[in-house]
């Protein structure tokens, strides 16, 4: 499977969106700080998931020897 998701680009897009809302007065300074903290948390969680090795767990063994 090809995986072309760019977490840094996602983070940058989200950050710019939050900054635009703050600069335009749509959110307060407190809401801005809260949104930044939430964004950081989401980004860290995402990177933890993306950095791991994906393993498929199976509850039963495959029998590839067909007689």
C-alpha cells in the first residue's frame, strides 16, 4: 500500500488555519492557545502511530500446505 500522508504538511495547514482565525478575531487569545495545545497533542499522537511498525495480528495460523 502506498502511503502519501505528510504529517508536517497537515500540521502546517492546521496551524495556519488557527492563526487566521486568531488574526481575524474569530477566536480569543485563550482559545488560540488552547487550539495550539490541542494541535500539538494531535500531532504528537499521530506521529507516534505513524512511526510504529504495522503488524497484523491473527488469532489462528494459516495453513498454506494444501494436500
